[in-house]
C-alpha cells in the first residue's frame, strides 16, 4: 500500500509540473500570436498606403 501511495504522490507532482509547463507554453503561444497579428496588420496597412517600399526581389541589379 505504501508503494502505491508513493507512486501516486510522484505522479501528482509530475502532473503539477507538467501543468505549469503547459500553462507557460500557452502564455508564450498567446504572446506570439498577438505579435504575428500585429505584424500582419502593419504589413496590411503598409500595402494599403501604396506600398511605397522598394521590393528588391523584383528589381534587376543596376548593372543589368
């Protein structure tokens, strides 16, 4: 019986530790999701403003 109680206590501790890890990961995912949304909104605003930026990938080098 004592062996089962020790295993149960160990499992409860592991579950608590994993719960903390999952909570931190969710916080990080939420933070990164907000950042991506912000960057996408900025890029959409930049495109709506006329796209005055230079698209270097579309231009030929000056020596061509």
